[in-house]
């Protein structure tokens, strides 16, 4: 089965920093998996709406950004020769705010890739505004790469996906299963639960609550959400994990050695803020994090 985003271009945010160049390399691999073109974009938050491309004058472009773009193109031309030979790699520098540029790019992309930190341009900035705003506003899935200095894992495996047991899970599961199939790894479906009301009410009389029964109900929630998906992806081994824990904490623990963590972002409007779970994993994910907008068809 082909990837749901096959053919739609993969966009990498580049600002000349090493994390952003790493993001471009990861984006190149994602483009190869999807059979899609790769587009590299740098945003300069000043000036006009003019776009500088490899074929346009670039005398006013800061040299460091120009060199970074050229370096990425050269590396991609070497490592992804078939894509480069088919003119499948493009780049542009846009003199507009990064969030606006990347939101517009996401409307015609299959995937957007951000680095863990940037040099003040468009690459992630997990401790600041840019990554939050881009992930919240994007119309396609966004992959945010972690700071590699925080966790070292010798051999990562598995795609971990958060399953809420609510309408919209299908968008997240569609993306996660396709990623697991493309990476030839297994899928760990994680459903977390925590009944704060019951725990507060019965904290001193725990035996009055049949927590095993509650846990069994949550297992059924996960099983029902997954129903039919293994049949669509018979080559993907599925492991189910139900955890009595806060969602962000449970997902982060499950994803420590994963190749990819996948969560959903429920957009109620164009500029919906991130939910607490997505916000929590965005800032602390130990592996690449994919955030799939729910209810927009972005996982298709």
C-alpha cells in the first residue's frame, strides 16, 4: 500500500543552522519514501514578499543563508541523485515571517519538517514561539526533530502512536500505519487514561473502585479504535499498550527508543492553540515527533 502522502512535496525549514540542515536531510529521506519532490525554504521576517530562488538575483540575501541552501542542495544532489536529476529538489527564500510562510507551504505539502533549534529563522525553536505556532497552524503533518544531545539510543525501532479513542483517530492512525509500513517496523498503539475525579474521590478508599475493570474498559477503547487497521496493513506488527498515566507522560515513556512518535492536533479553527498533550510532547519528545492535524484529511 502506498503512503497516503505519495506525490505531495516534502518541505524542510532551513535557516543555516546545523539542526535545520539535519532536518533537510531527514526531509530528503521522507521525500524518497513518498516518491515526492523536496522543497527547501528559508524565511526572512523583513522586507517585501519577493522570493529569491536559485535562478533569481540574490545579491541582498545574507551570505550564510545562501551558503546553507547551496550546501543542502549539493548534499541532496549527491545522496538523492534520482530526485536531483529529475529536478525534484527546489529551494526558495521568502521575505516574510516564518510562521506565515510555513503555514502557506503546509497547504500544498504532504509533510513539513522542522529542526530542533534554529539560528533565529524557521527551524523549530522548541523553546520558543515558532515551533508551537507552526505545528498549531499547519494543514499537513509536521515532523519536529529532537535535540539529539538529550537522548542517545543506539538502535531505534517502532512507530509509537497516541490513540485517544475519539473521532478523528483515523487521521492519526492512517499516518502512523503508513509510516510504520514505509519504515518496515512495528507499531505501538498507546492509549493513556487517568480518571482524576475517581482518584480524588476514592484516594483513601481505593478498594471501592474496581480499577482492573476500568482498565479493561480502556483496553476495549483502544481495540475498537484499531479495529480494521491491521487488515489494511498486514505487514505491520501491532502492539497495544494501555497505561494509567497522564497522556504526555505515558507517550514520552513509550517513545524513548522509538523511530517516530505520532500524535494528533485537533484544530477547531485555523489558529487553534495546541492541546496540553501535544504541547507537552512537542517540548520533550525523545525521538522525532509527527503532529497530524485532525479533521482536515491531512493523514490521507
